[in-house]
C-alpha cells in the first residue's frame, strides 16, 4: 500500500531534514519554502515543489510546518486561508504557549486542525531512534497521522491544550541551555587559571551522572521527591549555606574578570528564598520563589 503523502512547509535546517527523512522513507513529499532555492536539493531527491503555499496545502492532508516562529506561518498561509479546510497542520516551530493556543483557534476558524509540536533533537538526529516530539491538540488526529509523524521521531502526546507541547519543549530547553551555559562559565572560570577544557571535562561528566542518577543519591530525583511531597529538608545542606556559596561564585567570577550576570541571577534567586524564610530548608525550596516571584 502506498504511503500517505505529506507536505513540509519551511526548509531551514530542521524542515529540510524532515523532508529528507520522509523521502528516505519512500513517502510522497511536497515542499514549499519562502526562499524557493532551498527546495532544489530536495527536488533532486524526489520531492514535489509547490509553486505556492496553496498548492502545498492542496497536496496532502498532513502539513508539517517548521519555521522560525508562528508569525512565519501566518506570513506564509495567511493569504491562502481558503486552502486550509480539512488540513491538519503539525507545526513544530517555536513559539509561546498562548501564541500556540491562538494559532489553534485560527486554524479551526478556517476549517483546519492544528497539532502543535516541540521537537527535541537537532537536524541530524531527526528520524533516528533517539528522536522524539511532544505533541498537543486532539489525540485522535495525532493517531490518524502517527505513522507519518513517527518517521521524524517518537510522537509523544502530552494533552489537548495546544500550548502544552511548547511548555514541555521550553522546560527541556531551559534545562539544556542553562546547564550548558553554566558549563561554559566553569570553563571560562578555570580557564583564567590556565586549566584546559579537556582537564575539566571529566569532572563535569561525573557531576552530570550524579545529577541524573535515578536513585537516592541522584539530585534530580531528590528535587522531584521534595516537590512531590511538598517538603524541602535542609538537614545536610541548608539553602542559607548554598546562598552564601553562590555569593562566592559571583565573587570568584568578578575577581577573574568574567561576566557575573548568570551567577548573580542564581545568587539573587537563592537569597530571595532565604529572605522569605526558607534558609533552613533545602535547595528545592527555591521553587517557591520561582512559582510566586513577588508577594
Ligand atoms: P530557523 O528557525 O532559522 O527557520 C528557518 C525557516 O523559517 C526557513 O524556512 C525560513 O524561510 C522560515 N521563515 C522564517 N521567517 C519566515 C517568514 N516570516 N515567512 C516565511 N518563512 C519564514 O531554522 P531551523 O530550521 O533550525 O528551526 C526551525 C524551527 O525548529 C524553529 O522554531 C526552531 O526553534 C525549532 N528547532 C530547531 C532546532 C535546531 O537544532 N535547529 C531543534 C529543535 C527545534 P526562508 O528560508 O525563506 O528564510
């Protein structure tokens, strides 16, 4: 049985790789991009080039969109809304949850359905076993197109609220960016003392393993348990002790002539939690300030 066709709109590094993966899987694939020249390598591999966004919409029921943001979707399809009826837009672009919710209403207002998605891998990993995508919208719609979307990565349904896929995506991205930025800060700090990145690297791997360990010694596990139980214990290491330690990271960075804003933001967060009376509790009490920044 022949495979269901798919259209890909947006051929940046992500969209181009998605279209290539569909083609590698033998799926009839139509592509459209604002800058048409980016479609040429895909046409050589068998993709059909749509001349207009309306042609792209007409070619398949499932339209996978991968663009810089949601504004790009309106710029591309806003003049072609007559062609949206009956289409399923799986938009894997970045945006804010409210933007995604508004986009869901916009799509249904034109007789289309929006599945929002947050794809958790960079271009080369699309379609490989570790790839996965958070989706929200109607699960039955996702199920109808699961076979096609599975070719990009494991489709992981997270709920009906159109904004939810992006919340998962952003929660993961914040973890990713803040961890790697902290690593770079560490490299810069040690670099001022002549310590090479290669020398520091194995220690970071060791810390990451302890953070991720899914047993009693694991820090992510411990924070999870505290947040679930609603109790933050500072028996072995109080938040006050850690806020003072955070002061010292800012001071060390200043002495080394580095940018202090990242460590200072962390330090300030810790001290706001101490000032609210959490000094004798544990690190997990910081979530109270994150949840309610101003009283
Ligand atoms: P970009 O974010 O740079 O997106 C480029 C695509 O968006 C191009 O097709 C570009 O068209 C199109 N575009 C931008 N603005 C408009 C507009 N106003 N009208 C029409 N088309 C527009 O590159 P990526 O491919 O890397 O990312 C795509 C999405 O995937 C982003 O939302 C990103 O956050 C997300 N993402 C990216 C990852 C990555 O590692 N790259 C990983 C996970 C998610 P044109 O070619 O004409 O400029």
